[in-house]
C-alpha cells in the first residue's frame, strides 16, 4: 500500500481542495489528509479559521477520496506528522509556502523514502480560500 499525505487548513472546503485530493489520490492507494489545528492555522495565516478544527476535520473526513483525515499535532509540526504517518508521497498544494527541499532533507536524515509533488491549481482565480471568503463577504 502506497500512502500519500496532504496537509492544510481546509477552511471553506471548495472545488480547489477537492481537486487537490483527486490529484493526491492518483499518487497512491491510501490518502491521509492532515487538517491544521486552529492555533497552527492562526500562526501560519495570521487569522483564526472560520470553521473550527473539528468542523473542518468532519468536512474533510466526509470526502470519498480521503481514506483517513486527522488533526495535526498540538504544538507539533509537519515533521512530527511525517514521522508518525511515514508516507511515500507528500502532495503540496500549488500555493502552499512549504520548502520541498526541506521536506526531502528531513526525510532523508531520518531514513524516510518519500517523494514530494506539487499539485496543479484548479482555476485559482475562483477556487482559492481567500477568494471564496471574499465572495462570501467574510
């Protein structure tokens, strides 16, 4: 079984997120989606998510391509999750500000063999969370 991991906030789940899950699932048999904790989302994005981490986890869990959804670690980081989940592939969103070479270096130092893939955008002028929120007036 080839495990694929995707991580994000997934506030206002929209077609762009679903396209990310679809692309990720093509890289393996088992898709794990890590939903950012509220505190982590606030730290990275500078604002609290509209939906709580529990609500976002529920929405992601209900997606047919997602084999398992989980919350990120409290006070932890993506590094902790990589060590726990041990995926063979990490799929990053087209706009995620994550250093691909940093993930690969971390994995290599810890004996993890993984590939990092950058997903393609699905109409980013329409399906980006900040644009969806703007359209809703939030």
